[in-house]
C-alpha cells in the first residue's frame, strides 16, 4: 500500500549517504563547534575569529572585500560586525578615497584579542590535522578550495 509519497525512503537513504552538501555541512558544524568551544574563554566564536583574522591586513579592507573572502553577503557581514564593534574590536571607517565605501579597521583591542586567540587556533587546528592521515589535510584544503 502506497502512502502517496513520491520520494521513496531508499532515495532518502541514498541522499543521506552520498550528498556532498550534507556531509560538508555536518563537518563544518562539527569543526565550528570544536573551535567555538576552544575560543569560548576568550569570548569569541569561530566565525568571529575568522572575521577578525580577515581584517588583519596591512591596509583596512572594504566591506565588499571581506564579504567576498568569507563568502557571505554584505548584510550578513554587517550583522556579524555589530558585536565586534560593540566590544571595541572593529571600527567601520569611511574610505578616504571613495566616501561611499567603508573600510573595516581592526582596533588595538582587536589585534590583542586576535593575538591571544592565535595559539588556541594553532592547537585546535593541529589536533584536527593530526587526526587525519599525514597527506590528507593539504589534499582536503585543496579539494575544498576547488569547490568554492
């Protein structure tokens, strides 16, 4: 007797077992949780660490540059900047050459927090690399870059 479902359960199992998107999402969430826990004593999330690190440049980047690097839209980036601005870690400044554009400035406090977070990142990153076969971390990074 049919339940009227046009997608058989076997298809659900196939998607569960083979879907790259699902497996990448699950892995990304697991890795993010791991880094979130490690950064918690510093009051940072993994996303905030990545955002602060993306601002660590010789010249303050534009919002568009950072959004492109982090593969997020400008609205999402702006929302993610708010708590960092409230903490005094990031400032948004008008671009001197193009008054329509905004530059993201990592403050002294932001640089200090990033310096404190870096050893935590190195430790967690090293543990993840060590959990993989020796050649796998570089191969995985290469293949992930090919997908983005």
